[in-house]
């Protein structure tokens, strides 16, 4: 009836999730953990002001989450930390009898992907990657239309994360303290899940199909070097950094059923934001940024239709029900909806919308794209983290409040 939460990592996204959880019935944040006392102090104050008891505070260092997991009576440990900490925190949670949830990507290595899966199976705990883009209004409308059969058989999809993050990466606070470092050691798709998550749902990945193999290649790395030269003082240590991450990474995934997915990553160049978001079937397609669609036999031949017009008829039922409650939450409301759904599933005892196999499959693109890039775009197999369960696991349905 009451989901007791320990929250780890109360920075930009973490503080947003804390605010959401304080508005959701049936949950309580009973412990908070961060390396910075000012962050746990902020969270404690927000929790008390929301009318909840003051949480237990864990801020003795980067591994104090282990003490929290060992000593606190919690149902869920939720973290929004730098990427390399996601799996250690989730493993500590599951080992100590707690469900686990994390920001994206869930893992950065194949070994950690398998570690998540094996821990979730061993301890029989949920291990959820919180992919907020699965809950955006347009993505959920497209999923609803796919389930209605309006696009026919889905054959191809495209997704990406195309977002100018140069100023954020060079910031002296927040993600700038850790995110830029990944560009010095990995050349691949560092952040595949925002674009991949929604289209994977539309293609029943891990629920009737699965990722089989991929090929990947990257452009040269120029953006971060040029930014440092133009914005950092001559004596800044940042100007001495050398980046290997190609500014644009393009990957193609082949599924076991023979379908294709193109995934892109571009965060080091000047550009407007896009997640691409294309779902194409035998009867029509949806294409994002700008949002538009075409269904054969509907509207003018060979002419795009407005996605806003389609929303009137095909808006996802969950969005219609929860839009008012989600107003003002992060990323247009989708952050609130993903938090709401996690708590509802835990309270109902129903399967979570995403599971550990989804977390592993989507996150695996980080190391596997880097492997393919390093081998001149050679084909790389994607592990079947479900060990064959994808053949019998039912597809996702249309969820409601």
C-alpha cells in the first residue's frame, strides 16, 4: 500500500524525480543519499514541507548507498547518479531485498548488463530503467496507433538523441563534472535509450521480437575540441583533453524477425533538439521533428497529415487521464508519468512497463556500438538477455491510470 523509497543522487534529474514522487499517492521517500550534504539537506526540507516525516540521510561518501541498502527498510531504491554508479547501486539494492530503478542508460558495459539481469532473477526483484521518452505524448500516441493497426505491419523504425550539450558538458557543475569524460574514452552511441525506447515498444522488442545484431560508425570528433578552444581560457586543463567520441554516431540494428532500426547520437555539434522518432509500416508511417504522419487511404495522397489532428482521435488513454496531474513536471510531463506508472505497478503487484531485460537490451548498445565502430562497422551480435523468453512474453498493452 505504501512504497517506501530510498533516493540516491539528488542532482538535476534526481531532484526532479523527488518533486514528482512527493506528489504521487502511495509512496514515501524515507531515505536520501548523495555525496553532497547540501543536496540531502534540500531533499529533506522538501520532503518535510510535503508533509512527510524527515528521511534518514546518507552522505558519508560515494558508497554510502551500500549502508542505506543494508540498514533501511525500503521497497525501492531509485537512483539518478553518474552512469558508472547505476549498476553498483541497483545490485546493492536487489541484494538487500529492494526493487531497483535507475536513470538512463542503465549500464555501460555488457558485463554490467548481465549483472543486472542475473541479480534481478536471483533475488526476484524488479530492476527498471526509467526511460521518460517512452511516456511522451506523441510517442504514446504512436504506440496507441500501432496497437490499433493503423500503420500495418511495422517494418522499420528510427530514433535518436540529437541534442547540443556542449555548454552542459563544459559546465563546472552538474553533468559537466562527469559527462564530458566519457567522450575521452568511448567512440559509439553513449546515450541510445531516448530514441530507441519508444520505437522498441512499437516493435514489441523482448515481447515477440528482439535485437539480433548491429553495425555502427562514427564521424570525426571535432565539436568538443572547437568548443574548448573558443570558450575556455588558454590555461584551462579542459583545452588539453582529447576526445575520441565521434560527433555523429549512426547505427543500424537488425531484429530477429528481420526488421531494422536506425539509431543516432549527436551531442557535440550545434543543432536543434530531435529524437527523430520514425515508425514505418506497410500502411503508413509516423515521423517526428516535426511531428507528422501518413496513412494510405487517409487524407490527401502523398501528403503529410498533422500529428496534432491525429492526437484528437488517437491520444493515448493514459495521457488523457493524467495530463492535468502531469502539468508543470519535467520534460513536458513525461517525467511525472513514468514515476507515476512505476509506483502504480509496485502498488498493484503488476509487471512494470519496462523490465530488466529492456534495461539490458537498450543499454547494451553503448558498448556494442563502440565495438562495431572499432572494427570498421563490423557486425556485432546483441546478446539475448531474455534467454529465449522474448518468444513467449506477451506484448505491452495500453495502460491506464
